C-alpha cells in the first residue's frame, strides 16, 4: 500500500506571471484496472492551488462509486506514481460536459461549473500561450511527475 501525499501543490504561470483560475489534474496510477484522476484548483491570484490527502481520497472514492467495476482503492492499488498536468481548454470543455452528465449523480465542489467556465474564458484569452506547471508534494515517498498532456 502506498499512502497518498499529505499535500499536493501546483503553481501555474505563463511568461513568469502567475495565472489565477486554472486547474491541474493528477493521475494516481494503480496496478488494478483504471487509474484515479483528481482535480487540483482553481489556482489563486498567485497561481497556486493545493489538494490534501483527504481531498484526494474523497475525489477518488467518489469516482470509484460511479465506476465500481473499473476501480480498486486509490492507496491499496497505487503504484506510487502520480502524474500531474495542466488542464487546457479541451480538457476544461470535457470537464464541463462531464459535469452536465454526472452532477445529478455525484457531488462536485461548490462553484465548480462557474470555476470551469472562468478557466475556459481565461484560456481563450491566453490564446494558446504556453502555461508552465510546477508541482511539489509533502509527505510522499512515491514519484510525482509532470506531463504535458491530460489523458482523460
């Protein structure tokens, strides 16, 4: 069993300037069927956002209730590798579609849809300017990697 980090922190910027209102996605890799995905964000005015171990577990276990046959447990089945990526406009649009399909069946954070819409608008205004992602973890013995793409 691999315990998730006590805290996973991200910083999103462009050209050295923080970007508020952005989201990142963390893929908790498992050795049983599907991986778990958790959302980090939105970033604050300093471009920072974090997620505690308890919040990661809450998100992952909520997903596992929707997809019982595809999921193990986010810690019991974890490989020890977490891959983090920035959510770009296509990812935000897919998240909005998923929200519309599932918000009647699962719990979303307060203001989630509005935050996604703001992120989409900001990304449109940035007009494909590259975003930079920095990641840090606390209390984790596994590997945390950064990816340029979101695979979900």
